[in-house]
C-alpha cells in the first residue's frame, strides 16, 4: 500500500500554514481500502482524518504539486536495497488535476488499486472528489468528498460512502462525516469541527475539533485537538516554535489533569527555508530518544524547488543506528517507469535453472545481480551480474542460466537486485523453482577424480532407508565407510578423506533399499 511523506497541510484541506510535518500515508490508505472493502459503513476512524482528500494530497503541498508520478519503495533488511511497493500517477488538463491513480507492484507489473477523480465549480475550485477502488477488474464507487465555500474559503467538507449492501438494493451515496471550518481575517483556519453522521437517528454527532492559533507572520503556533464525550475534552496539542534554521513541533497528550510530552519533531532548514532533515523523538518519561528521521533532496521544476526524494529511517535501539525504512521518489515531467515488467524461472534440464526477465524501460540502469536463496532461513547470495542498458525507453530482454545449483536443495528462490549507475539499488519480486525429491536411487561420480586429500561423494535417495556407502580396494578389502545408517529422502553429499589411502583405484559401493550402485575413484598423491 501507500507510504509517502507529505506536508501536514496535505491532511487538512483548510490548514494553510507552512509548517512541515511529513507523515507516512500507508496506514491511512490501508485503513481506507481495507475499511471500505470489509464493512459497508466505515466509521470515522476508518475514514481517517475527516477532511482528508485524495484529490489534493499531493497538490496541496507546494513541494509536491504538479508531480506526474511518485513511487514508494520499502527498504529490504540486510542488503541496503529497495523494493518498489506503490506508484501514484497524476494526469492534468493544463495545470488542473484531471485524475489520480494509485497502483501496486504485483510480480513486476503495476496494477491499479484506486482512482480519484476531481470535479470543479465555475470558479475552478475543487467541488467534488470521487474515489473508486479496483474490484474484480473494475473501478467501483467507494467514497466521495463534497466541498462548499464561503468568501473564498472552504466552509464545509461532506464525506459520503457508497452503499451497495443488500439493505440498499438501489445503491446510493450515504452520509458518513463532515468537517466545518472557521477563519481569521488573514484567511488562517482557526477552528475545524469534525462530526459523524448517525444513520439511525439521522443526526450529526460531534467527534473532534481543532483550535489553531497563528503569529503575526501567519505561522501556526498552536493546534489543540479536543474529543467529544458529551463535552469537549482535551486530547492532543502541538506547539510550534520557529528558530533560525529550524522549526520545532512539540506534541503533548492530555492525561486527564495535565499535558504530558509525547513526541518532538525538529525540522532543519537550509538558507532557502526548505527542510533538509526532520528528526522525530519520542518521550520516555524522563528524556527524548530517537524515533524517526526524514531526509529531503530537491529538484528544480518550473523554477520551483520540489521534492525529488524523501528517505525515512527508523532508529534501531539495539544497534544504536539508523535503519532505512521507506523512500519516496517524485517525477514532475514523466511517469517513473516500471523497471521490471516480467521475471520468470524454470528448470533447464536436471541440473540447471533458466531465468528470464524483461524491462519496459530503464533509467541509469547499471545492471542486475542475480541472487539465490536455498532455504527460508539461509542468506541470499549473488551468483551472476548481468549488465543493463543504461537509459532506454525500449523494452529489453535478459536471461541467465544457473548451472551450479546447490546439490542438496529441493527448492530454490531467485530475485534480481537492480543497481543504478549511482550505486543505489532495489530488489525485484522473488520467484521459486521446485527441483523436487530424487526419482531414483543414484550414486554420483565422486570428485575430484583423481583425488589427493579428499573427495566429495554425492548420492540421491527417493525414500528414507538404511544406507551404506563403503570404499573397497581392488582386492575387495573395505578401507572406509563414510555413510552407514538410516538417512532421510533427498540429495546428500559427504566428504571422503583420501589422504591416508595408498595410490590406486578404489570402488565406492552404495547399498540401499535392496539396490547396489558402484563408482570408481582414483587416488593420486
């Protein structure tokens, strides 16, 4: 699902202050998608913030507005790589947003998940935003936001959900929640009240309200959240402090009698007052500890500095270091391409696997490291590097045959580590090849042959059985017994020490399940 970092203003349509408060959107969109898929009438909690608007969550921020696309990647533990998860595509009519598509990466292919379609009034203001989710191959109604204005400011946002339950066979939009707004003389949103619709009693019920205070430069200094329990009661407050080169946001929780520290966010700014880093700390009861860190890089688009990349790290307490968590990449002039359009693996004879993959297009692609894993708990290892095509808009096809399969493995997993020219990388989906158990009892030719210090003896057992592998000289004397006992079905190998055997030719004899197999081994020192 969607994880990205945006301005706090992206969550609150009426909030016009410039304080940056990036937040992952994964939980919000997940709640929306799962909530609407699971229940016919989502609660306010399932809707998320009442004034959230799919049609504006990129356009409300001057640092992301106009983005043609954004791709959200998740960090893969242990190898400093990224795996793409979600892509957002926006299309425009001139400078006006026409629609927004959210996609998920599935087996190397982007698949539609949700679509948001805006409508505008005669003053070119957003009038309605309709969200549809993909279901059984088609987009179906899910929710919509209806916006009303007063004196140029958003006055009310009414949220509706699509009711297609058996209790409503005609299917229709039904009320879910609404937000109302008040402003000061400078147009700053000073009060937001969220309410939920009680369908049974056909009335609006208070839920939350937000009181906001601003300084003489129209910067927010305080946001107080109150929850409704018959009366308004304190819940959370955020105090904003503006210093040279940084902004500090202190979030406190009401414990019933006083405000208690909860979270502190320090945003570092460059000489253009643009955020370069945001450090989030959690309150332990006695001090602040690291929690999360966001790093921002920029690109210039239409003479405006916009987000090019936002990387989120989380604090690893045990290692006392930052670990990559998510990355969001933005493009303002093109759709970030599908690097991998197809990836497949299949058997190629009894001892090889053939991998094939295709890219729809490539950007700064140095190449692909083919990685292999032979067990769920084993590590991934690189087996081959295949050079990429650099930058191209043409589809490219690749292949590699793995001829050195781990002998004892019955299942092998593969993935591709795509490496950019700048050294950054991301991982593909995994594919699995099942080699299966042996079909017959087999004793392989030992190697090396001739042997000096030791030789490797491999055998295959289709069923569990009593197994003996013995070594005989040409006079028929048994000189070694590397295997003697019950063994499980599968492929196995043992090491035979030959450094103590005289030079000459020996016979290896495998006995199991009433069968006998032999191989020759020469020892030369």
